C-alpha cells in the first residue's frame, strides 16, 4: 500500500522558505540552538528517545535539524526537537543543521506542525493544540490552517473539538487509554457528566469506537426523551442530584420518576448481558457493605 502523504509536505515548504542564504551547516554547537517557542510536541516517549539516542551515538544525525538564524548569532529550532534532545543525551557537542530564512513566527509554527505530522510524531491533542495556536495566536481561520498544513477543513475542525474534552478524558487520550475516535464519539454527549460516565465505561469494558458511538446514540435518545418530560413537569433538584450520584456509581443512565404521593420507580439502563451483570455486581456489593 502506498504511504499516505500530506497535500503540503516538507518538500513543498522548504523551497517556499529557502533563499540564497539558506544552506546546510554540518557542525553548529548545540549550545547555540534555542528551543522553538511554539513547539507543538509536548510528550516524548522515553523508550523511543532511548532508541534514538543509541542510534545517534552509533551513526550520528543522518538528517539535519532545521533552524533559523537569529541576530545574536544563535539559532532557533524550527523542526527536529527529538533529534536535538537525543543528540544532547548522546553527548554530541555539534549537530548538522539546515538553516532557513523564516521571518514570521506563524511560518515557523506551520513548518514545525507539518514536520511532526508527516512523521506521525504528534499525539491527537498536541496536533489540536498546534492548530489552536495558529487559530488563536496568529488569527488564522480553519480554512487557512487546512491549506497551510495540507489537510481538509473538517479534519482541522474535528481536531480542535478534542480541546473541549474534560481534563480526565484528555489525560486518557494522551496516555493512549482511549483513541481520538473514542474521544470524538464521547464529545457527542456534550454534557461533562455524561462524557465522564461514558469515558469510564469505555475504559472499564474496553469498548470499541463503534460500541462507543452506539452508546452515545442511545444516551442522546434517552436524554431527549427525558428533556421532553422535564419541560412538561419540572423535577426537584434533590431527585436530579440522586440521579447524578447513581449515574456516577453505576456508570450508566439512571432515571428516577416520583409522584406527588412519594411513590415512583428507578429506571437503570443496560446495553448487554455483561453490562447487566456488571450493574448487579455493583449493587450487590453496595448492599453487602451496608
């Protein structure tokens, strides 16, 4: 299968920034290279970094790090953060660099994003945060971002949606407990409590993205039905609080219906035999503890 490439890659970017002054320097002191202020990569896998450090110790840096020259004689990193860190760990004093004439910070951000995306080095959240910087700090529209990094506008929009996740779900996405597909499906619930409930269920039961999407659909349909009842007959806040507590404990949708006479029923939803057994075990365990 042919490797899928970005519409606008590094080969397209380098000529657009290269000038007569652009060149490769085979031995720039590491101490003269400062970090990229807008480096999109935030997470560095320790095992992968160890492998890269060992490779550089044995073979040196095969691909030059990309930088721009500053007025004070130092260089600012554009792309190659992993290689630069590994070179330091390997004890190298100098590294080969490709010096580009890049004046605008937005161009540096664009270059760093594309370089990392092409190497599949960024996590979904790091990529989203990079797009957010282009949007918020440099005032680029989603269409403009899409053109600069060679992706479709819907792809950019879907990536940015991930930044709306509650912190705990973001953490699971960063650590690989869930995928971007799971996260996008969970976002369909919109309410944080519902998102958290489904997120816990996804991890606990190791649900697929398709299973998660199906649950979102069921949760949403149930919520719409509940909303109709709520509009017709506003419910007491104490009942809603009890529902939320049960939802948190049971990891599924719970609905309490109570009449003026104090009678009513509790509706607990389940979506499979295993799900039913899980809920029974939780309730049974709580009864035994009490």
